[in-house]
């Protein structure tokens, strides 16, 4: 090695020693946190999903359960009583007669409007006014047994007592009209019991309920009676009205409009 080469080598070694010493003694770089100012984007950390994780599907609209179609009305009421006609046409029924004032007027209205109805007769009233029963039958209406004296609690009595009551009423009706067909039995107040239905069936009568009750026995106005019947009626309704048991002027006044509206919307049929 020449003298010049030795000097160069010595200088290189010296430079390495000084540089390493400077590097070993240098302070670490300070990290400065800067608050983001207006307009500066803010970095947010988004955790990465593990590989193979399926991307969640956004929830779709909540499924609305399908509403069940309303069940069609059945013709049978409590304890197998009949409450609908079984067709689109409706039927009119009149309870608690015959009455010497109101029954003839109801019959006149029915005749003028070409409507047939069912009359639910009380035995004691039949006994007093047999000629009215004869007119009811003569004009083509249907008869219904409504107990001997409108006994609301008859159905709670022993079967033998129920039978005696219904048989006595039927006998009185047939005394007025020999051989009369009595197709129906209606318990006063609709207070049906299984015993009352059973006995009436054994006597060949159908237990007759109703679908529309305007509560005319409480003596509301004629307009209230009319509105209640029209609003409650539907295809096949059996309408409960009264021609006896008290002042039936409001019922009589409501009947022309009731008959006209029901005939127009549904037709009126005689129960059979």
C-alpha cells in the first residue's frame, strides 16, 4: 500500500467512526398531533372484516301479514237458533201480538207494500183476539209460538213445564185457525237455553232468533228505528220488530221506509 492510500484509508475509518457516533446519540423524532381545522378531512378507522365474511344485506321492507278474509255470516245463532234467512233476501218478524190496535195497521202496511212477514204470537193475546190470527194466516203470513204469557224465564224451567207452555200456546193458535202450521218458536227476550231449543224442536218448531234489533220495544223515535234497521241490515238478516206489548206508533211510522229500503237493497222474503 502506498503512503497516499494509507492516508485515504485512515480518513475513511475516521469518518465511519464519527458518523456512527452521531447516529447513536441523536434524539428520536417527535410525533406531533394536529387538531383538524375547518375543511380538513378527518381520518376514521374502519375495521376490516375478516376474509370470507359475507357482506351484510340491507334489511328489506317488513313483510305485512296477509289479512284473513272475514268469515261469511252463518245462519245459526246461539244454541242452534236461526238468525239469518239463508239467502240474500231479508225477513221481517213482529213479536208480542196480536194487538187490537197495532196488528191490523201492520197488516195493512204489509199488504200495501206486497210484503209477507212472520208473527210471533203470545198465547194469552191469541185467546183474546183470535180473529186477528185468522187474518194473519189468511193474508199469507207465517206463525211463530212466543210462549203463553211472554215468560222471559221459561227456558230455565224443567222440560215438562216448557213443553206444557208451548203446547198450550199452539193449541190456542189452532183453536183460532184449525190445522194452522206453526213453524217457529221464539223465546221472549232471546233468553235461549238448550232445554227450550230441544223442546221446541221436539214439537216440530225451529228456534227463531234474529240478526237486526232496533230496540223498538224501548219506544225510540220512528227515525231511530228506521236508521237502526237500515244500518244493521245485511244480506239474509232477520229483523225483529213489535206489533204488540204496548204503543207501537213509532214502529208503524218507521215501517214504510224500512220496507222500501230493504226491498230495494236486498228483497224481502217470507221465512219458511
